[in-house]
């Protein structure tokens, strides 16, 4: 499997993170400039941001939770040469689940839908880790 095929889902997920960061920064500057929030109001905490800002902020912060396990797995799969077509397909499935999760988070924020997108991503990532572990240990035992 080509390195670019393995890395492309990672780049899309990094792109999502950066888009959320820039949207968050733009939104924060907008409410500060409009005077809806004063700098002193946010200096000691994040509770004073409007709901929309908190949604973007939480969606952004979520990109540093579950996806970290995905990033580590991709690096390990590259190093150990255990990334194949199944790995790439599952990577894309995980990334799509994260895109859906973030999309729900910053729009309707309907918890039941967001949770389902999260669970789908968790299950895909867990399966990826299990497959990776089996392949590593099978290779060592010669099975």
C-alpha cells in the first residue's frame, strides 16, 4: 500500500482540526469585536462564551481525544508495514465518522446523533487496533 494512500485520511483529519480551529478563532474575534463578550469576561474561564462558540470549541477539542489513538495507529502501521487496503478503507471509515461527528457538533448538536457517530468511530478504531495487534503477534509467532 502506498504511503500517500495511508497518510491521506490523516491529512483530511488534520484539515478538519485546522478548519475547526480557524472557525473558532474567527467566531471568538467576531463576538469580541461586536462587544458581546469582553476580554475580562473570558480571562478566567470559558463559561462566558456564547453557545455557538462553545459548540465550535468542544468540536475542536474533540479532535485531540479519540483521533490521537488513530494517529498513533497510523504511525505504528507505517513503521511495522502492517497497513494494507483494509487498513486504508477502515481509516477512511473512521475519518468519515469524525467528519459526521464534527458536522453534527457544530450544527444541530443533537446528542443522540452525535453519540451514534462517536460510537461508530470508536468501534471502527477498536477494530483497527485489534486487527493491527493480531497481525503483529501473528507475524512474531509465524502464524
